C-alpha cells in the first residue's frame, strides 16, 4: 500500500520542480490533509487468493 500512496503523491503533488525543502514539506502536508479528508481508498482488483495464484513466487507455501 505504501508504494501505491507514494506513486499517487508523485503524480498529484511532486510532478514538478519544487525549489526548496520547506515548500515541498508544505505541499506534501497539504496533499496529505486533502487525501485524508477525502478518505481516499485503494480499489483492489483481486482477492488474496487470486494474488497468491498470480504472484505465486512471492507467496511461499507454509507446510505443517
């Protein structure tokens, strides 16, 4: 989820040159406040089970 939020931040807020760290911090804070106020959610496209099939190599099997 963190990667998704960072991608959204990059596209919506940091898609231009920002001159200094203070300005960037203010921009990110305003973006974050707006995103929180909207109660933004992630629209997952598949279930855990489907993810385990599609991304099998990333989900090790645990045997008892």
